[in-house]
C-alpha cells in the first residue's frame, strides 16, 4: 500500500470509497494543495485580481477564485485590510448550502432569518461567507470554544468590516442555557482532519481509529446540545474536513433518526465533480482531492422537523438596567468621556442608527435593533466582539480603534486621509514609525492603500505614531518584494 499515510486509514478509506475513488485520492494526496481566495466586494469596490496573477473562478461560490501560483499573501496590505480572504475552495461550498437553506425557509414562509449561528467558526472563512450571503436584517453569531482560536476569529471578522456579527467564546451548552433560537445553524464540527492530510503533516501523524471514534462521540454531543437551539423547521448545515463515514454519513443518519430531521437533496451540477454519499441513503456532498478541485470536505443540509414560525427571543432586560450599566462605566472618564460617546458616533456614516456602550476602556457602537440582544446576553455568553469598536479610552483621552478603520460603516470624511504606497503600507503593518507629508493635518489620520483604509496613525508632524494593533503586526523577515493581488 501507499507510504506516508496511516495503514489503518488506507484500509478503511479504500473499503469506503472503492478502488476507483481510492486510486484518485491516493494519487493526489501528496500533491500541493490548491490556493483560492474570496473577494470582500463591499470593500473591494472596483478592484479586481490583477491580470498577471493567473486565476479562475470557484464554481460554487460567488466572487471566489483559484490562484494558480501562491503569492506571498503576508506582504499584501489589502489582505490585512480585509479586501479578500485566503480560503480553501471546498469550504466555500457552504455558500451553495446556505443559498438552498434560505430558499427553503422562504418557501416555508420565513422571508428572512433573524438569527444565525456558526458554532465552531475559527478561523472564520465560513462565517464571512455566511455574513455576505445573509440578508442585512439578520444577526450572525460566530462562535469558537477555544479562546486562542476565538481571538483569531475575531481578528478576521473585524478585518471583514461588517458590524452585524457577534463573536463569542462558548460551548454549545452555553448557547442552550442562553435560550436563543436560531433559524440556521452551521455546525462545522471538530473532526479527525483526514481532509487536511496534504496540507498538514501533523494531521497524518495524529490520526488513529481511536481518534476517529472519539471525534464521532464529541460531534454527537455537540449536535445533541445545539439541536435544542434550532427552531422547528430550521436548517442545520453539517460539515467536517474528513473522509470517513463514522464522522459523516453515520452522523447524518443519527441526526435524522435520533434528533428528528430531514436530510435535504441539493441539485449540484455534475461538472463540479462533487462526490455524493458513500454509505446509506441520505444525500450528502464530499470533496475528494483529484476528483474536485479542493481539499477534503463533507457537507450535508438537514431540516429540523416541525413548522417554521415566529419565535420570541427571551429578551427581558429593562431600560433602567442598561442605563445604570452605561453610567457606571462612564464615571471612569468623567464628563469628557460622556461627551466622547456621542462624538465617537459621528465617526459612523449613519450615527443615528447606533447606540453606544462602554466596556472597560472600550467604546462600542451597536445597531439599535441589536442592543436588546446585547444587553440580554452580556452576562450569559462570553462576548469577544459585538458591533464596532469605535475607540479606546486611555488617560481620559479617546483614541479611534483599528476596528473602526476596518469597518464598512465608518464615515470616510470623519478623519483626514492619505494614500500611501506599498512600501509605506508594509512598514505600517510591521508597526514601524512613518513620516507623512508636511501638508497632512496633525491628529488622527486614516492611511489608505489603493483607496482602502488599512488603519490609523496619530500624526505629530515630525513623525506619525503607528496605531496598528501590536498583536497583528507582520513579523516575517521574508525579503521578497511586497505586492498585491488586487488593483
């Protein structure tokens, strides 16, 4: 048998797939993974992938492209600005699944979902697709139970710039206890990672049949919990990045039988080369390297039994409680901070649509339609990000937040701005000091590259203090010439 793969994996996968599919997989498992990106169209404006970068569309996801030769993304300022996201192509199939889920809910009488949850979301690529595909009237919860990964998730959500995403650091049971009900839940569960074998050598060395069994047990625990948070008639998108049937078809069978759901049949074009179910009778969708252009992935869409209907969320916070919390936080900075709350709102393009909250030393803006949800959940979930961080308070002074510069909702006239070249942009992202032209006003200035904001500096005249987040700075010492794939 082939070397480099666990022997038991080879045996089990050959048995599941049959000789023909197994040969395709084994012939391609050591090939370099393909590279793909998805454009953030509200930020990109008229920018597109430059002609010198060979690229072709990803068929199942809008505004997404394979890039034939992987560039040095780390040195591209527009990636750090959230103009595009480097994402594995197979995982982009979630957009096609979500389109189907939305259309099914519309046919059932729900014109627009109100709450959607991505339960195991880090690093965030699928959440970005959900947010761009969902209607503006919907609030997305993007959750990651592991704190370090949740911070990475928050960074990618912030760079994307849409304010209607809540980033949380919780387990499924915490959501059950919070009492929220969701119209759609994406459950991209922790798995044995067989689909990562050609991207990650560690995934091969850590694989075992015992781990596959442990993963299945954990997946069913997660599903059993979060199923309680799915409305009757709601839609669950189940996903793994593994090949075996235990974590895939067997779990789909278990959901249908034990939890009460109908597994939906999506009309997938044959030319996409998506492999159907390899076990049982329920429809599912598997990406196999060499068959489809992408890494290993499995998805299925399940509709919960019952009739979709309006669900009243348990929002019982009084107005008095909200105002007491706000005034307590404001005492830290006195009247100047209280005045600053209102002035910070003016940095947004539609300030009348937002309320502000102060959390420790941070001023955040939340759309008025979501403030009741925030106030209800503030002591029930571990919220890492809700709305847009406008500013931080330090020494009684208000400093604009990098989150504001990344937000699609910032008023671009709120601060003076200056266009910088790619060398200056790279220096900025390395957290180095900059010197601006003498005609640039002193104070806070927005830096732009190719017309897209990349962050703030505090221009003192002789130098400009760099306000890029220290924890996000480019650390690589790679000496290649910085470049951008968009122009």
